[in-house]
């Protein structure tokens, strides 16, 4: 029993709780502890990756109950990878939050941040279907808090939509779980897989319904068309670093689809085909809507949001194949689109801080800043999947993995045509924002201080007799820019080391598509449990 | 030097200007030149090997699983293009140093230029078509940056976007084409592909691959009908035009056709597509070029025309034609780069590029005149210059080529193209340099400094030298590259004079015709202006604009911010997918017997139906809606009691009351009624969707209740072991704090986070615009005086402690009877709420000593620490233990570690509910609520004596 | 005998519930409906007690107690809302 | 003993049912909001009270276990009924009655529902 | 000391009884725990009950409770008859004002509760100066007699108990 | 009984969805509340319906209802309570900030230079 498995959940949870308990009034302490916690989380995640790289699947039986009666945490390659990706992303974006001063525009940024990490990591690690729901809710409710951080009418309105839509999604989640429990009599994912495999063929209607409803739940999280409506306004109105962190949120949905429909409902069981037939068209539409949105929107923030939708489309095309090769591509693309999407949101936030708004207008040029422009173009190239960055490689992998399918012509056509739309849209946006005016000298970066311009709300009292310590002008644009740089460095590394990464992804995919080790780890050899 | 290093050097060079720009423009230029020179040197060192027929390769594994590797090769073709790119690049770097003004950000320029150079070198040295694709797209990107370099020019922005879009389109097509090609061959290595001619041409995928690859090549090389972007790219600074749009980038398409010539050519498809496109492009672009007024535009169309010429030659598919093509690539690069630089000099010195405003520069700019004239004559194909030789070769090949059985079509068309070409070339000379001197030039023209004319002069020298001694100066290069293109070993004999043959006669005719056209030019111009002609840019603009509008409309349709639309899509999706999933499976039918319907549940059902109906009917009266919520909650709890779920009933009813209280607090500031806004149709549609969803979900639940578990539920184990291993009689509670304590841990975290989010939001609101709005708040409703009624206050003084006792009881007994930390927490919260309702939040809060934040933090920590405690016993997180303790004098009682966990739950619940109430109360106080000094409005015991 | 008495009482409180429902639907005022809700809660407690007698179990006691508390709190809350708008001022 | 217990319990149940029904019937029948307020807060109190007492007696006669829980609930109901009645009555006064139509307490004063609390502080 | 430890001794007593009713078991351990609660909880809630209720004659409480219980049963029957059989038009509801002699909030509460619990009357409001109760009668052909009865039957007794 | 419960679930769902499709946040909150009742009942019913067999172990009793869905519903209730609280608060915040309690995003979210009055989206 390796206790480190629970660390990605307990560490942020305790960190969040301690921040509330002892440092709720001291931003500096919060920053120190929060970043230390995230860094520690990254360390743990890397260690978990090292553990998982052996190919073994680790089980952590909470409460020492035997599976399937208690809840289990499962560590395999995919889970470890996702946790590491989350931690790495959070670390970089957190630096941006410091640098941009976003974390002092409202209350409890760091506590909510830690709880958000707890939710995301918990969702990746759990081996229990209902527990997945619980951790979805944790990450969601923390995201509600983060999403409206800083306030403002539009953001709150978008927040209402976000939360209302996801409430409906949670309701659906419970419905799906209810159906699955009513059929299989279990909640443990591995046990459910074993039972689904033994399901009589003459009574599959309910099981199919449960499987499809569950897929729709994950599709909401992943924002697949036509369940994507919540995303554009939410992401466009969320604070920059929060939107950047949300880059991992859609991936939670994708992860869950990958997990459930390779482990519990693989293609060769009684519910054969039930998901594939829905997923691919949805993915194609998602890609199209996202990429068209890049061109069709009039706001840079929404542009980034549509780019996120588009990336989910590409990703889900790969996922919907459920072949090891396509899953390899999907895993590579998950890493890429998380980093690229986050970087885009951060750059957009920098532009917004600089320019005051994010409208794509002819007269809306920002005072020249070569650095931001360069960051934008680099990110945009990565996002639309042009060389030399990982987006291109990811796209090649997806195209390569789908070429033998009967729908290849649709897939290729959609990917390539929408790429062109995205390229045009992105170049149009970039040239509208950066190219209109011609400044002979750059405005120094130090003048770009989004938070300093608008002091955050610092109330006098938190609770009775508690005074708040104000850090004053705590923004550091250079730190913010380096955070984006870090993400871009990640993208470059992903490009340069595409070989090793795809090898790792291929191993991961192989492990996913052969769940026997996973099942054995949970259900067999339960010595020492109650 | 390794081919990889040669390809990498320009990229290294791209970094230098950025790093060295503070040292000045010269250093930046020098550093780039140095990098280019070293690369050129390295390339030239390979000449002997290549001449010997070897292929120099270098290979690094990058993404072997995909077949994408960093493999490079130097063969004759790569050598030819490499020399062109680096050689002309060197000249351009020097030229640009003098061309750009001191206001232009030179560092950026050189960075872009070197990026581009590197990308080009990558294309020509790649030994892997996927790698080639990467460099291919990089040229599109860097050219985008270079065209848009002068950001203040709108034509720069548009031209850049147009170039990126068109070449991007081709690039994407090429991705598909290359992937198909690699699929046919089983490898993306060019070495492998070049050996797979039979397999490729036999494949059913040959034609798609060919079309897609050619689409890439044609767009890049501006072939008809994609020729329109190149002239608009002329918004770039002239050095860029000279480099990208004459000598290098546009030749990437040609390069690709040449590169794949051994495996793709020789089929009718190849011939008809490539040769025809080249022919049309050649003639059409030359015709357009004849009438251009802008010097650079004229040169741009001439470039398109010449690219068409080369394409046509490659399309012929014969070795001799390929040799001619390769040779013309060299020649065109030399004279066209020189011409562009000349045009740039004229623009730079005279202040205009408009032919209409020029003329008579012969005396004012003699050096420029000489350079420009020689280069233009070469372009016209006048002997003894190099352009003449390759044009002769082209005409020669054209006469040998049969198109759809017609032996003369191509030669006639080619000659006509040559006529136009002679015309615009001579026009360049005649209308710019000859004629009378004018007095209305924007600047007084004079020859530039050496730095500016040196580069074109050098190129013109090459033009002459190659023309005079082609075999000596270019023969070896042509031979080597033609060998690479054709895969054979042709030994071309390049000579100025081939004797009198058909080609010479055609050439002569073309020259005469060109002179004639020049004479007639004014009249032709008038004629042409009178004719309708398609404006490619207008078409492109209209296309992109309508694409933009279409995209906007689509985007609006799929995200117009309407929540109802989002929900409707959600419901329909769920219902349709759910039905589909159910109907496509096998349904075994209802198996479980139903419970009989008793009268009291029936009455409950009626109550629920009516209350829900009222909810829909009356929801716009918001307070009433809240009363109905409470009724529905009451009935649902009753249902839980009836169906053997006492814990659920407790939780449901207490959660419901706290919810209602929160809603009431919020409603205080919200409008008290919902306005009727939706039209009947919309309401009807909503009702339809709602009914559909309700039917679906109701049916699903019916089917579920009538079905049996397919396999025994895990709950049986829990019932068996709850007491034995969990130490509790209340199985639900044991599940909550033990079997699934981890869920509960998550659940209280959710609650805590909710309170934090609410608190944070409140603070933000109070500090912002809402705070100001609240300070001037006027309540809509008339308010009564009964703020803290005596009766309520006094009774609450009893209720509060009694309820707390009940809370303690529920907390302690939860493990064995209905109850537990959560319900206890809610009961205590309710007790506190009753106190707050009686005497006011402000008054009560002042008497509270526990910060709610701390309660939440302590709750989560307490639960976590209880869970972690198990570590010390070597057990996993949340492993609980229990025992029976006997204190002297008291009876035995149970102590379970899960109680510590339950305590965390309790603290978290109380903290969260109270923090939420606190937030709402703060909003109310901001809106002018006062804090009462006394716990009750009227305390008669304080009034002494009679009134 | 106890069975008949139980049945009678069940019926009485069941019908009482329907009477309350009448006031919920037809109001006319909000206070009427609050009063109906309060009465419903009390009737529900009676029904719970009857259920307990019927099934011979005391397991539903906590629920009854909570119903009583909740009925009180929510009635006061609605009342205060009508009177003052802010229920915890 | 058991028989007597059963008789008492049955009687209490019938009584409770009767008053419970009448209380809620009053809610329907009585003409205005103030009179309607009388019916449930009283009859229901005794109705529920009788049922609870029945329950209190029933269990010991059946299995000998004395449970006092019902007493607690009765106590709680009796404690809270005056408050809920008071609050709803005030709400009625506030919404539907003008001060002129209600006899005043004395000169210079009014009922607290119509008054404005004086001793508030910001 | 005792005052500080037991701010409301009667409340403590009530809580002990409540706990014993809750646990439903007469055991020493439960009693000890009940006494602990009886001390701790009033201490915790003491800030919300700043002034102290005085009871001058607690011994008279049982008799009073008996009286009220009897009145409740009797009045319940009356009201039931009114509800069931009295036609709407024959109903004579009335507002009555009861001048108060009681001063202690607890005492007034007891009176008001008694009035409400005995059917037919309902305490509606307290006057601004705390010297009168507004009572609504379901059917009071002679309001003054109701006032007199309340004052003599209940207020007098409560005055003895409390003041 | 199964019919009663499933029809109740259906009606609660339908009413909840209808309210969620309204344009004001308060109605949406009411709708989600109804929906959560429906889903709680549904989740509970997956343990199938049993009268008077509460899952509280007593000696001599052998039949109990399925406790697991009950535990799940408890968790779901708490979570949906937290969600509702945040929703209510957010709706209130959106109202205080924006001056109306619509749920639809105004056009000003997607188009530059559109004021709310212009778009006909005032209070
Ligand atoms: Na419990
Ligand atoms: Na009551």
C-alpha cells in the first residue's frame, strides 16, 4: 500500500484548508504556501509517473476496504500523466497569476486554486464511478469560485450560465450513475467492467442507456457540440489565469471518456458501438464549430475559447477511434492542447490588460509590444497546428491514426479545411490587434501592469477583528511573461521530444487498451483488506 | 559540414539580430551574413561529392513511430537550390542593410529573413517529406511576417493574410497528399519514396495524392488560378520581394515538383495537369504583366509567368525539359532578383515605382540603368544573356510536345507568352529609363551608394557570364541537379548557339512581336481598360468576407448567449441519445413486481403533482414559489420516510429549509416577481421539451424500478459487515463515514468551497459597483415594524439550547441510528439561524467567538487528519477503527475513529452555512440595514414606571 | 380495533393534507399558503407518528422531530420575509 | 392491560384524527385570513398531540419499551405554535389590515407591527 | 460562581430532561452526560440570553400547566364545533386589546402562548410600549368578557409565578 | 407505487426543465432545485422500493432496503445544496452588478460597442 497515491488529493486539500485556517488574510503567505504546494504536487506527480512507468497499475484501497466495496484510487500511466500535466500547468499559470496580480483582485484565490487542483487530481486518480462524480463536483465548485474571481457584470452573468449548465450536467451524471448501478449493482469501475463483460446479451437496453448518458456527461465537460454552449462565454469571461487553468478541465471530460470506454465499456462488449457512433460526428462538428468560431468571433477572449473547443474536436476525433494508435495521438494532443490553450488564454489576458478590451476592431490596436506580439504569434501557431510546434505534430498523429478508418475522408477533410479557417481567423486577429499602428519604440514591459491599474477590493475586515494585509502593487509583468514563456517552452519541449513523448503515449495507450492488468490489480490479490 | 547543420545555421542566425541589435544595424546585418556565408561555405564543400553522384545525408530520429525524422540530404537539386538561397540571401542581406530606413526595426527584419532562409534551406535539404512539410509551412509563416513587416500599410496586412491563406491552403492539402504518399510507400523518407515509382503510380491513391501535392506546389508557386496572391505580397519591402517572391519561396513549389518528379511525372495526369497549368499561367501572367503600372507588380506577374514556364517544362515529363527547367530556375533567379533590386533602387531614389511617373532615368541613374537593362533583356530572352538560352531550350521542348493530339498548340502558346514577355521586359527598360527626363519625380533621382547597387550588379555579371559561357558557369550545377531531378544521368550541353532551328525562329518572332506590342502599348492599354476583367483580389476579398460573415453567423447560432437554447439543445441531445441507446439494445421487460399503492402515498402523490403544477403556474410570484419548494421538499422527505430511508428524510428536509432561507435572503434584493417575457410559441416549445424530458426520465426510472440487478449488488456486503467491520448499526452512516468516507470527504470540501466562493463573491460585490448600488438601496416593499418580536425572541432562547442538545444527540447516535455529523451540523445551523432570525444577524454575530472560516478549515483538516491517522497504523487513508470504552461509573459506550471524521463534517457544515448567511447578511447591512442594540424590539421590563 | 383507529386517523390526516393543499392552490394570500404549509408539516408529523405505530418502529422519531423544527423555522422565515424582507437583519 | 392500552390508544387516535381533520377543514372553511389562522394552530396541535400521546402509550403496551420521544415532539410543538401563529398574524396585519380597522392599544402608541423600531444603530 | 456556571438554572434543568427524553434510557452515564450538556450548552448560548428570568413561585407552574391543558382540550372542542357547524355569517370574529400588567418578557411570552394555545384566541401583536397585547378571537360575541377572563384566569396566575 | 414514483420523477423533471428554460435566474434556480429533487428520487429508486425496511441493523431483522443508493443520495443532496447556494449567490451578484436578473448573455458580450439599452436588454 503506497500512501503517495493519495497525496495529489490530500496535499492540495490540506493546503487549501490551511490557507483558510491560518493565512486567509495574508496574501504573501498564501502565495508562498500555494506555490510551494503546487510545486510539491508536481514533484509527487513526477514520482507517480516514475512509478507508473513500470507498467504496473497501483491500487490504493481507501478505508482499507476490499474492492469493490470501498473506494479505490488507481494509478496507471494515464492517470499519472494527467496529474503531472495538471500540476505543471497549475505551476506555470500560478506564476502568471502572481505576475499579473490577478490573485489579489478578490478573495480566496489560492484556497480555491488548491481545491481546484484537488478536484482535478482526484478525478484523474479515482477508480470509482460515483467518486468521480464527487470530484467532478469539487473541481466544478472550485471553478465557479475561480471563474467569478474579480467580479463584474458580464463575468457574473457568464458565471450564472456556467453553473446552471453544469448543474444540469451533474444531474445527468447522477442519472447515468443511477442507471449503471441499477443494472450492474456496483460502482467500482473495474468491478463494473468485469460485470459488463458478463452481461447477458438479451438485456442490454438499460446498460446502453447508462453508458450513453454517461458519455453525454463527459461530453459536456469536454464541451462537445451540441453540449458546448457553456464554454465560450465562460472561458472568455473568466480571469486569464483561471481560463488557462480551465484548459485542463475539458481534458477531464476527455480523460473520463478515454477511461470509461476503454475500461468499463470497451468496444467488444454488449454495448458495442454505442459510443463510437455518436462520438465521431460530434467531434467533427466540435472541431468545425470551434475553428469557425476562431474566424467568426469578434472578441479575442472568445477566440481563445473557440480555439479550446476546436482543440477538443481534434482530440475527440482521435479518442473516438478507440484504437491504440489513435489513443496515442490523443494523449499527445491532450498534452499539447492543454499547454497551448493555456498559453493562448494567458497571452490574451496580457493583451487585455494592455489594451483595455479584447474586441477585434480596426481601431483597436494596442501600443506596440514586440514581446507580447511574439508570444501571441508563437501561441497562435501552436494552437492552429502549424509547424514548427507540437500542434502540427499532434495533427499529423491524428491524421495518421485515422487514415484507415472508413470515415477517413470526413476526418481528414474536416481537420484540414477547418485548419485553414483557423489559420485565417488567427492571422486576421493577430494582424488586427498588433499590426495597425506603427510605433517606433516599444512601450517597456513594466508599464503593463494590469492589476496595478485597478486595485483589487481590499475590505477592511474578513471576519470580525480580522484585518487584511495588503501587498500593494504586487504585480510583476516580467513574471507574467515568463509564465507564458514557460508554457511555450513546454510546447517546444513537446515538439523536440516528440519521439519519447509518443513512445510514452503509445505505452499508455497500450495499457489503456489492455485493461487486464488494471482489472487484476483491483479485483485480485486483496490481501490485508478488511 | 553536416546537412543538418547547414539547415540549422540560418536559424542560429535568426537569433543573432535579436541578441545583437543593441550593437547596431551593421552588426545585426553582419551576423546574419556571417551565418549565411558559413552555411554557404559548408554547402559548397559538398560540391565534389555531389558532382560525383553521391547523396550526402544526415539523420536523427525524431518521431520514428510516425515516420517523421530529422533527415537531411544534399543532392544536386538541393545543392542548386541551396546555393541559390544562400547566395542570393547573402546579397539580399547586404542590399537590405542599405535599403531599410533608420526607422525600420532592422533586428526584427533580419530575424524574419533568417527564419525564412532557414525554412527554405530546410525544404531543399529535407530527406523526409514530413520534415519538408514543416519547413514548407514555416516559409508560409515567415513570409507572412515579412509581408506584414510594414505594419502601417493596410495592403501589407491584407497581402500577408492573403499569402498565408493561399499558401496555407496549399500546405494543408499537401499534408494530406504527403501522408497519402507516405502511406503508399510505407515511408516518409525521400530516399525511399524516390525508389517507389511503380508502387506510387500503380496505387489507386496516386491521383488524390498527386492532386493534393500539386495544390500545395501550385499555391506556393502562384500557379493559375492561385496566381493572385503574389502581386499583393509586393507590399513587403523590396529586399523581401527580391528574395522570397522571385528567387526562393515561390520556387519552393517548383522545387517540390522537381523533387518528386522521378516518381510522380511521366503519367498523363501529370502531364495534363502540370503542363497545362504552367502554360496557362505563363501566358496569362505575362499578359497581365504587360499592363501593370507598378514596377514591382510588373515584375511580380513576370515572375508568375516564368514560374508557369518552368512548371510547364516540368510537366512535359522529359529529361530534356527537366534540364531546361532547372537551368531556367537558375537564370530566372539571377535576373529577377537583380530586377527587383533595381526596382527597389528606383523606388528608393525616385520615390515612386509607378511607371507612369517615371521615365528618362537613363542619364540620371546610369549605373542602375545598365544593371536594369541587362537584367530585363535577359528576361526578354535576348542573346547573349542567360535568359535567352533557357528560353530557347523551352521553345525547343515545346515544339516537341503534343497536347491532346495537337502538335502545335503548346509551341504557339509558348511563343505568344514569349511575345508578352518581351513586351513587358522592353517596357521596363523603355518606359523607365528612356524618354525625356521629367521634373515631377517625387525625389530627385540619382544613383545610389555602392552598397545598394553592388548586389544587383553582381547578379547581372552572372547573367552575362552564364549567357556567354553557360557550360562553364552553370553546366556543372545544371547537370548535377538535373541528375537529381530525373534520376538519370543527363549530360546537358548548354550553349548560346544551337544553330538556326525552329526554336530560334520562334524566339525571333517573339522578339519582333514584343517590340510591336510595345509600340502599340498605349492603344492596347486603352483596349484592355475597356474590357471587363476579373479582379482576383476582389474575388478573394469577397470570398473571405463572406466566409467571415458566414463564420460569424454560424458562431452566433452556436453560442448566442441564450441559456434557453443551450438547455434545449442539452435536453434534446440527452433525450434523443438516450432513446436511441435504449431502443438499439435488447429490453428484457419489467420483471420486478410492483408495490401496492396505499392511500397515504397516493395522497402524497396528489400533493406533489398539484404543488409541482402550481410551481409551474405560479413561479413568477417568487415568494410563493419558495413556499411551494418547501412543500415539495416536505413531500419528498415524507416519501423517503415511507420508503425506508430515514437518513435521507432528515437530510432532505433540513437541507431544504436552509436552501429556502438562502433563497429568501437573496430574494430580498431580487425582483419579487418574474416578468412574463416569452411569447406563447416559445413557452409552448419549452413546454414541449420539458414534457419530452419528463416523459423520458420518468419512463427511465420506471424501467429501472421494474428491473432487477443483473448481478448481486455490492450493498449486500455492506449490510453484512456494517456492524462487524464498521461498528455501526446505521448502514447508511457507516457507508458515509467508512465504506465511502472518501466521498464524504469530498462532499464536505464541496460545501466548504461553496462557502468560500460565496464569501469571496460577496466581498467582490461589496467592493465594486454593487457596493455603491447597495449603499443607495431602497427596498421596494413596505416594511413592518416587527423586527425582533418579543415572543419569537423569548421562545428562541429556549429553542436554541434545546436544538443544540438535539444536535448533539443526532451527532452521537448517527452511527447507529438515523443522523450523523451532517444532519447534526444542519440542525445546529438551523438553531443558529433561528437565533439570527429572532435577534438579527448583526447582534448575534457580535456575540459569536468562532470565525466561520476557521470552522471550515478546521472541518476539512479534522476530516483529513482523522483519515491520515490511519497511516500511523499502516493502513490507508480513512481506515476507521472502533472500540468500546468503559469509564468508571458509566456504562460502556462506543468510540469510533469515524466520529472524528464526522466531527470534521459537522464543523464544515456549520461553518459553511454560517459563512454563507454571513455573506448575505453583509449585503443586507450594506443596503442600509442597521444592527440592533437590543435583542428584542420591545422589552417591557426595561420601561420603568407608568407611561 | 387499533387497526380501525389507525385507518381512521390515517384517513383524517390524509384528507387534512388535501385541505391544506386547497389553501396552497387557491390562497388567496401568501400568508394563507404559509399557514397551509405549516399545517401540512404538523399533519405530516402526525402521519409519521401513525406510520410508526403502524409499523411498530420508533425509527422515524428523528424525522418527526426535524419536521417540527423545520416547520417552525420555515414558517418564521416566510413570515419575517413578508414583514421585513430581510429575515436575519 | 394490553386491552386497556389498545382502547386508550385507539380512542386517542380517533380523537387526534378528528381534531386534525377539523383543524385543516377550518383552513378551508373559515371566511378570512385571521379566522383561518385559528383552526390549524389549535386543532392540529391537539390532533397531533393526541396521536403522539397515543404513540407514547402504544409502544410500552406492545413490547414494554418506554419511549419518551413523542413527548419531546409534543413539547416542541406546543412551544413553537404560539410563535408561528404570532408571526403569521403579524404578516396578515401587515399585508391585509390597516391600523384604523384594529383597536389601538392606547393613546400615542401603536401595535409593534405598525411601529418603527427606535433603538437601531448603524 | 454558581451564577456564572449556571446562568439559567431552569434552562439547564430543561436540557437535562430533554436529553434524558432523547436517549430514552435511565442510566447514570446518560444523566452525567446530560448534566454536562446542561452546564455547557447554557454557557454557550448565554450571550444570546443576556438578562435573567426570575421565577418567584415556581411551585405554581404545574397547577398552571394543568389548567391550561384542561382549557386547551375544552376549547378545542368548542372551536371544532364552531368550525364544523357554525355558518360563516354567524361567525363573529373580534380584535381585543388586553392591557398588560406583566413586565417580564418571559412572563408575557407565557401569557401570549397560553392565549394562542387555547383555541378561539390568538395573540397577534404587542403594543409599541409593551403594555398591551392584541388578541384575535375566532368567535366572540362579547369581547370584553374574553378580556376579563384572560386577565383573571391566566395573567393573574402568571403574575404570581413570575413577579 | 413504482408508477407513482416514476410519474412524480417525470413531472418534477418536466417542471424543472420548464423553469430552467425561463429567462430569469431565479426561475432557473427554482428549476434546478426541482431537478435535484427528481434526480435524488431517481437515484434513490435505483435501490428499488421497499416499505419499512430501513437499513438500520437490528437483531432478528433480515430484510433491509439497499443502503448504498441512500448514501449516494445523501452525498448528492449535500452537493446540490452547495451548488444551489453558490448559484443563488451568483445570481444575486449578477443582478446587483448588471441591474437585471436575466440569464442570457447580452449582445455586449459578443459584439463591441453594444450598450444594453441599444440591444433592448434593459431592466
Ligand atoms: Na447519517
Ligand atoms: Na407550528
